[in-house]
């Protein structure tokens, strides 16, 4: 049974990621949570050498005992792209990579909806870098709702979801929207009496489910 270690920097990401990856049959899912990874970035206001050092150390721990690693904190997605060669052929996936590739190939004007400034910045960089690598032109429309994350970490998931859904409902003039953080996927969950509680005018992509599809392909399960 292949073991997949999920490296996270906030417990807020765990429920939607566990739901998505846990639905993959025949894998042993292990969580490695280090809240200091995100705290260091927030304290410094940017990715510092200390952040990278801590991230690489945790990544090495995860990779040493796993058949695949999924990094859920999108703040570190660009860092992963830089350090991944040091881990050879080990399957290490940033949770938002499949979502970003899909967005760039499907749309030109992309709304990046985020609940944290660091996540918004990292997602924008990953989208523009991916577009450049694929020879695509994209325009980013940033949408930041920090009050949503504050509500979520305070235990008020309903307010978080309502803020995210309201932001999606207000989108205008874009082809597609992506949810920058994996923790935001909970706002797309079906609710009683409706298929999806999001009156969004455009398609909305979130990372956990798309990463699960990519992981199935990688592990051939």
C-alpha cells in the first residue's frame, strides 16, 4: 500500500485535503503538520532563507518514509519548484500545481481568490510562471478576503465559507477563478438543498480534488 505524506502549515487545510486524498483507494495517508512554516512567513512578510531551510527539512522527513508527498501550503509552491531536483525522482506535488496548469490552459483572465496575502502573492507568481513556461498569456485579477481566514482559524467555518462565496458571486469580467488556498475548498462543498452553494458566474477551480486526480495518476491507483 503506497504511503502518501501530506505536509501542511495550517490545520485549516486538513479537512478538505483529507476528504479529497482520503477518497483515493489503497493508499496510506499520513499528515505532517508544522504551523511554524506559515508563521515564519507571516512574521517576516516574505519567504526567507530560514523559511526555506525549515521547509526543506520537513520535506526531507516526509519524503524519507513515503512513496509520495503532497505539500498543501501554497505559500511554498514556488519554493518546492526550486528545491524539488534535490529529491531526485521522488514524487513531490504542490497541491495547487494541477489546478494552476488547468487554469492557465483554459483561461486568459483569471481571478485569484485568496484569504491570505502571502497565498495570493504565491499563487499569482505560480500562475504567471506556469503561463510563461507554457507560452500562454494570462491576466490576474486578485481578490483578497483576509477576514475569511481569520474566521476559519477562530473556528467559524460558516463565516469563512460565506465570505468566500460572496467574493465568488461578485466576480465580473474574468474567464475563470481559482481558490488560492486548499482550505478554501470547503466553501465549495455541497450543502443541503443545493448542489453547490456558490452562485459564481464563472467556473471555479480548487486544488484538493485536482491534486487527488494527479496523485492517482502518479501512483497508478
